């Protein structure tokens, strides 16, 4: 009998620079064409396991490794990396960092070039791979201008061209919008059906299961807690740590008998004088390339707006108009009644505070305190007011004790809170958040969103307490279901829907046209709407079932 | 902020040349002028005409290069003027023994004092400046078209085929790959800081204060790139970078026109060497008629 | 991560050489956006501080490549042309501070920052001197002109930029490293 493509036996690893063991005593084997889903929160050891399987451990990362990994019967530590690379292809989380060439053709050629294959052979393989992934039309494009989904396909092509028998996919959905993610999962399934063994590492279990993995491995604290089929999941799999389908969460909650304290966002009000008005806003970078078409809406006090839409629909362009970074080519944007064309960005910033997607794009100061003081100083607050404002915002987002710490040295979650505090300190009236959940694993982002939006019977949410209105751009429809009282859908530069979540999100035809994928939570909420009367998280829904 | 390369595909003889032959030509001209130290306008002027001819063949649109030319002219006149002011001495020594009568004099005094001197403009000096400007312009004329006429995607392979190692050549390609990404990161950071009230166009204070005010732009982009780098290293190792001699999928090949072009470069180089070291021609030269005329 | 060796040349050096060069190019675009003071002939190029930083942080090869390729990219983007001697001078400017890589233990320590600045200034001096002196032969100017016209303004501008911005970058890098736990 031939050796299994991958056999892992009693594998443990400890990084040289860290005191604790990263993974402990892991054993499993994979057959040809099998798809294994590995799930767990960050720090569970899944990245370390991946590095062991693709050979970066023990080559690039040093430490103490025990046990063995055999690829087709050969111990991986004894193979040259060039050989491992032809058996295991690794797709990294961010295709942007995997792509090393300026155009698609050269990018796909990179691996075979490094192996020193003959030129004719490389060209033949590239054409084959382009056809297999149906991306022949991308062949001569520049990699920089590709969409996120296209980038990932090109990165994948760059691996398949080396003809690996195992594909290791490390959080491949993280940088994609749901529609592109679904497409990617279809491709992965197809590759498995053709005989490629696939290891899919993903905390979005809800999405990943649509690729129909054969088995699921769940990890916590460097150990395997579950390995088996996906039909019937044991309660060891924690729905706080990985994103499970809503119906599984409900079942688990009922089995464990948990209760949840959830207060839905305040109902939408329409009768106040608007803070921001979009009046027939059109925008284009030049004559040919129009981005926004006739946008009309208002932001009112009490709004918790989720702006939904696929990547490239114009969400960011729209929001940049609200904060004055862009000015309409026709129509006008009024901020507290004033035309943004007559205001500087700094003046608009007194009303709207914008938190960019990635904290690393804005953090620069040597201490948290100085970072938070940056905005108020720019707005020329008096010294005493700055100190007070900084102190209060540290308090609000709970960064106490870290005031003198460098923001660049904080964990991602703390950095994210620092960016919120930086906007809080400017005392703007409206908070605008761009993809608040991006770059975090499920456990961290739910914790973050709960801290921002979670309310109790006695206390309003942090955002509601500090801001007259909040707007978040997202392609995570569950954020709209759970935390918003108003949903805007942007598609191809137009505002195609504006209303309460329960009204807008029940129109599945509209969602499909706009490449917004309904989630299991949305479906379950709609099913139970007659009982509940409002949208809520799965944990709360569990209480409505008999 | 988008990176816009100056390069455009144009159907010109210059762009059909192999990039290697163009760099070799450039090297021939630079070495041809500097090794024998040619200062004779009778040699410099024909070279100047050849470079102008090549420049025109590249058919670069004037509006693209207007600013560059302005800058180059200002720089060259500044440097030549400074050179004349400071000493009047260049490489050749004949200017030192300049005995020609001044054409006219420019008094350079700090107003209201007797501090300064009278700058005497002589026919020798004029010729020297002319030769020097033409010499510098010949180089600039060859250097300027390169960004406009050489595809950024072939820099790596060009260096590889000129004997540079796989890794160094690929560094070039990788730099071109990252430039637009980092420029986009920079523009996002600019937006992010502007949303915090940061105003770029009104940096206040002295030089030190203004440079310090660039930290909110420089620090995030640079630090993020140090983090990105670690992942790029993994990605490249996982695709077997550096494990074996590389194949380069892009091919370069010399056509007959390349041999002709390189031959021209080599001919210039050899001609200059021969003139200087065989015939002793190449030192700074002023037409005797002009000298005679100036000295009355 | 690894025990550092000064002259190692592998994937790591290729990647940071390329990133350093691209940053140099990207920040040369910034100079068109932000009005910086120019005193006479002196121009301030903030990108130089990044080049010195890459040398100090990643070693001489990275400094050399980032400087050479970065300057080529910057001139190319601006449309100035290709001037091998200035590109090489920039390479030297990055390479010399790279020699100090192993001497820097703690990026936020005052003594280590002072060392980095010292090596950076040495690199600037030698690099610009190289380019200025080659201009003597190519342009046929005398030493005084090369020193007054090319060397001094570029040296002063780069010196000021490095003294002010290099410490800021090093302190930030210390924080980033602390987070990475390496």
C-alpha cells in the first residue's frame, strides 16, 4: 500500500523565543483528495502546525520539535525546502503579501523559475493552470490592479503551477468579501475532487463548511480537542472562539443552558434635524471613471448604520465624502448644514471621526497618551481640554495603565481600541468605523464589537454613550443583523437600499443582485421573526425556542 | 496617490533595442569622455549631435519632460557658473594660463563695500563654459530618456543578463512590485491622519519642527512594511526562492540593430582613446581665430 | 529570529532590500506633496532617514540595495533619468550604517541611537562624497565646485533629516519588535 500523503505523529513544537509549548502531541493522517478543516482561535497553535507542515519549521523558525511529519513516507525535516515546496503548496492569509511579481504571468512563473525548470515547461504549466482556474483573461494584467478575489486566484495559480499534491490554505477567506469567499471555497472543493489533499485553516467555520470538508479538527491551547466528521459536533467546540452556523450555536446554547444578556439597538428615529446630508452626490476620479451616482441620504441622531456591499462597490468612496476627504463632482454633502466643499478635513473632523480599517495605518506616536493627544492638538483644543479628553478616552476604552506604552507594541485588539480612543479624544459627534472586524479572529472581534456596541438594561453601549450616531462599513452581514438599526446597501456606485435591517435584509433577491450573501444568522432570524419581533444574536434566539 | 511610471510603450527604434545594448552604449560614452578626459569641442560637439539624434528618435512627448529639462538646465548653469566663479579651472590647465584679453568684466562686490572681485569674461572662459555645458548635456540627454523608454518589468532580467546575481536582480523586480503597494499605504496613511485633523500643506515652524511633523506619515508606513516583510520572506521561501539557479521566464535577445548600436558606442569610446593617446588631440581647445579676434 | 550575521545574503536581504528601495521611491513622491523648506540649494529628502534606518536594522547588503535601487526608482518616477553615480552613492549611504547592525542591541537606547546616527552620518558623508567626486570627472568641474555645488547642500540636508527622523523610526521599531517577541 502506498504511503498516505501526510502523516503527522506526536508532533510538538516550542519556539526558541517563547516560554510555552506552541503545539502538543498532535497526530493525524490525510488521504489523497481529503479536505481537512482546522479551526481554532488565534494562539490555538494552528499557525504553528501549518508551519510544521510546510517546512518553515524547523528551517525559518527555530525551536524544539518532537515527533514526525511524513510527506508520502518521507520525513519533512530531512527534505530540502525546494522538494517540500513541490509537495505542499501554502496559500497565505493575505494574497497581497504572497504576490511577488508585478504582472500575473511572472507571478505564476515565480515558483517554477526558482526550481530552474526549462522555460518551455514553465510556459506550458502556466497556460494549464490559467485554464484550470478559468483565469486566462488575467494573464497579462498587472497584479497591483487586481481585486482581492482575483489576487487570491493568482496566488493559488502560483502554487498549483508547482504541482503540489497537498494544499495548505491559511485563513484564505480573511481578505475576501463573502461573495468572493464563496467562490474561493467552490474552487477549493473542485481541487479536492480532482485529487488534491486540502488543509483548510479557517475560523469562519460557518463559511468553510460550504466547501464540504471531510473532517474538522478543532484546536485549543496547542492541542487537538476534536477531530472527526462535521455532521454532529460535540460541545467541545466553543462558539465564542470560532464562527459556527447559527443553528449549531442555538443547539449548543440549549445543551449548555447558557443565557445571554442582550439589548437590541435603540429603534430608529427620523424626526431630528440631520447631522449629515448627502444631496444628489456624484463622484468620479475622471470623466470616464464615475464611482458614485446620485447618492441621497441623511445621518440622524441615534442612527447605528451598517453600510453593506461587496468590495469595490463604492462604500469607502461614499464614506470619504462624509468626512470631507473627497468632495463631490456634482451635488453636495452638508455637515451640520455646511457644504464640505467650504470646509477643511480638519473642520469636518470635529463632527465625524473616522477609524480606518488597519490600526497600523495610523499609529505612530511613542506613547498611547501622545497618540491620543494628536487629534485634539491638530484641532487646537486648549491644553487642559486635551489632557481631560485623553484621560477620559483611555478610561472609556479601558486602556488604563497603558498610557505610557508605545501603541506599536500593543496587541492587535489593544491597537484597535487605541484607534477608537484616538477618535473619542477628538470629541467628534459621529463615529465612522471601516471594517471594524477585519484582521481579528472571531473571538477577538466579537469581544471588540461587544465592548463597542454591547448594551445592558441599565447602561447604553459605549458608542451610543459617546456619539450621536455611528456608521460602520462592513461586508459582515451579521454585524448589521446584531448591532445596527439601519442598513444601507451600496452596489455599483449607487445607494440601492436604506432602511431598518429587518426590512432591507429580508429581500434576498436584492441581496443577491448586490453580491451580499445572507448568513445563517440572518436566515434564522427571519424564520423566527414572528416570535422575536426583532433581530438578535444566535445566543439570544436560543431562548425563544421551546 | 497612484504610482505612474513615465514609461509608455512607443513604437520606436529606441524601444526596440535590447536594454542591455542601451546601457552598454551609455557606459561607452561615459568612459569615452572620462578616461581620456576629452575637452576638445571638435570631439564633444559631434558626440552631442549623436546624443540629440538618439533623444529625438525616442520620441518622448515634450510635456512629459518639460519640468525635467528645466531642472537640468538650472542645475547645469548653476554648476558651470559656480565653477567659473570659484576658480575658472576645470580639468584642463589651459584656462589657468588664460592670456586672452577680457571681452567684458562683471564687477561682483557686496553692495556698499569693497569686498569682492571683478570677474573677467574672456573668450577662453566662454569656450570653456560652452564645452563644459555640451559635455554635461550629452550625458543628461542619454540619461533622461531611460525612465520613459525602458519597461520597469525588464530591469531585473536586464541586470541578470549583464552578469548580476539572481538574488540582486530579483531584488530590483521585487522593488518595482512593492512600490505601488507602499505608495497606496502612504496615501491611506495620509487620509487617516488628515481625518485626525493633520494638515499637510500648512506645516508650521522651522525646519526641525516641520521634519518632525512628518513622523505621522513616515512611521506607520515604514513600520508596517517591516512587518509585511516577514510574511513576504515566508511566502518566497515556500516557493523555493534561492534554492537553485533560477530560470528567468522573460528572455532578452540581441538583434542585428543591437550589435550596430553597441558597435557605435564602442566606436565612440575607441575614437576618443585614439585621438587622445595616439594623436594627442582632446585637450581643451579654442579656435585660434577666435583667440586672435579677441586679442584684437 | 535568527542569529544575525552581517554579510549574510538570502531571502531576507532580498525582501528588505526591495522594500527599502520601494519605500525610498514612495517617499520621493511625498516630497512633491508636502512643501518642505529649501534653504538655498539644500533639499530635505525624508526618505534618506528611512534608508539609513534600513541599513541599521537589516545590514549592509540591504542598505546598499535599498539605496541603489531606491534612488534609481526615485529618479525614474520623477522622470529625471538614470544617474549611476548618484544611485551608487546612495547605495554607499545605506551600506555604511549597515555595518553597525550588530552593534545595535536596543533600538530605544540613547547610546545605541547615537551610534546609529554616527554611522548614518558617516555613510551620508562617504556616499555623497563619492557621487560629488564622480561628478568632477564626468562634468569636468573642479574640487571646490563639487564640494560647494554638490556635496555640501546634499550633505547638510541629509544630515538634518537623519538626526531628526532616525531616532523616531528606531524608537518605533523597538516597539514593533517587542510586539513580535523576537
